[in-house]
C-alpha cells in the first residue's frame, strides 16, 4: 500500500474516531482494507452499547467478516487511530489480518509497541506485520477527549468546531 493510500485510509479511520467522540466514547476509529477497498469500519461503542468488547478494532473486524462472509481476513490491513490493546491484538491474530497500521501510541494499554509487544513473540502461530504511522490528529483527538473528560481547560470553541462538527484539523 502506498503512503498516499495509507494517509487516505488513516483519514477514514479518523472519521470513525469522530463518530465515537460524538457518542461520548473514547475516540478511536478503525477501517479494514483489502485489495484497496474498505471492507470493514468501526469505532468504539463500549459505553453506548454497554459492552466491554466493542473496541473499534473488534467492531471493524465484525463488519469486515460480515461484509465478505468469511471470518478469515487474510491479506487485509487494519488501520486504527490508536495502538491496539491485548484483546484487540488477539482478535487481529484470530481474524488472520495480515497487517496493522496504528497512528498513536497507547502508553497504558498498547500491546504492540508500548507495553507487551505481542506481535513480536516467537511462539505465536500467526504472524502479523505492523507499522506505527504517527498522525497528529489521531493523537490530538484522544488528548483533547481526556482533557475534556477530566475537566481540564481546553478552548471550548476549538473543541466544538473540531469534534462536534466533524471537521478534522
């Protein structure tokens, strides 16, 4: 996948993060791409659906499996705005996704680079390539969300214009 294509799909994952934000969910979004086309989309739905499993990656995997009528996503790339956690990394391997591209590090729960490095373990049976592709807007929306949730000062007009109107910065 070319850098231009990656950037285009990162923007699509970011749009999913904006949907999560509009639902007062942690703003993480994901898309699954195969043969240059998006086959699955997802954003966090844990709060709105009262389901701890509904991380963006899981929702996107479910959507892709449904859309192609197969649980195996061989040859697919997952692009997600934040580094996957342990649960999502396991689901990525189980779904046979070939590659993961993530746009911000998850210092507390990340399981690919930040903490556990699960995909680098020698004893796993299904290898998944990964790439950290830093993207400012993907990091910023998370930072702004948590500042807002914790009551820290962020400029309300900037916050509303960026996140409530769905216009990426």
